[in-house]
C-alpha cells in the first residue's frame, strides 16, 4: 500500500526539475510545445508531475552501452 502512495505522489515543477537536473523553465517550454514525453497534471493553476511518470521517463531516457 505504501508503494502505491509513493508512486502516486505529485511533485511540483520545481521538484521535478531538480530530479531531472533541468530548469523549471525547460519543463514549462516542453509543456507549451505540447511535448508528450513527460505527462503532467494541471490542478487549477498548479502544474504537477506524478513521481511514477517521472521515474518511467528516466527509464525511457536511459541509454545502455549495448544500444
């Protein structure tokens, strides 16, 4: 049960940017361009990212030396 709560956690754009090593403005540009690589949630005027989606995005972007 705790794992589900952890993966369903919503991160702010700032927290997400920190995890990815990006600037918040980079995430904002991706949203504005309609980039679908990293899904996001809009709650009223707040932008949030699901932790599970961020982790999945990192996995998809990971390049192994065998590739």
